[in-house]
C-alpha cells in the first residue's frame, strides 16, 4: 500500500489518468488481486482514487494535504520504535481520541465504524482481521474530526503493515485472544454509539493495555 500510495503521490500515475487493469497492477506490486482490491478501496476512501463502476479506477487530483510528506516522516520514525514504545504512545493518544469521537461522530461516521466492526468480527484469518481492525481504528480517528490525529493514525497503520510487526501479531493473536479482541472492539463501538465518551476512553485504554502487555511479553 505504501508503494502504491508513493507512486500516486510522486505522479507516476498522473491526476485524471486511469490505472492499469487489476491483473497488471497485482502483478506489478506482487500481491493477490483480492488484496489489491482492498488497497484500492482504502486509497479511494483516502481521496486518492476514484473508482467508477464499468469504467475503471482513476487518479484524483491530489490535495496539498495528500502531498504533505509529514505522515511518511512520522511513519519512518514510528517504524524504528520498539513495540513497548509504540504501544505507550498509542495508550496516551488513542483513548482520548475515542472520547472525542463519541461526541463528534456523525450518524454516517457511526455507520462506517459499525460496518468495519462487523467485517472484523467476520474476518477469516489474521490478515483479513488485521485489515479491518486497522480500518476500525482509522474510522474512529476520522470521527474525532482532527486532521493531525488522523495523520498519526495513518502512520500507525503503515507501521502495522510492516512484515516484522505482522510476524509479531502472528505470534500473539491466538484464537482465544482474537475472541477477546472481538469483545473489546464491540464494547468500544457500543460506547461510541451511546455517545459515552468516558466509557469509550476506558474501553479503548483497556483494549490497548492488553495488546501492549502481550506484545511486550513476546519481546522479553
């Protein structure tokens, strides 16, 4: 995803141009077509692409925010952090973001959050679960209506897609722990739906604390 986004930002595919066929893109980036479709959907939601049924996928004109290299710089900084340091930052920031989202989310925001929750609950395998887990957290950040915080979340998601991080999650996300995460995600979303900022903050803090403890124990 970072390679494809980088090519878009660098103008490899000019604004207004049509992307190559999915089979050609998948071959170029060395990924499966179903994975490519998920990435194209994510980039469409970011505003970088315009997918038109029956016509194909087109590159949109990039906004100044999209061209800003700050999120990429932040991703590089986070990529070198230890799991303990990364989770400490997440624990400081993300619970408060959930509290903001509880008061600022629109009905459409809540619908998007609940949709990502349903997909994460139904996910088959770790890769699919990780994708929708990341999208769920990203949707909560969108609902908080703060562009700087949204950049932070995008950087975190970029780190989560790194091979080393994914291998660590493969070791940590057992079937039993996956069920536990499903329950915690459901509790977070319920608090958001009820507009209970304190409950949303508390539930997300509890969720991230458990992840931190698990990841740190694997590093010891």
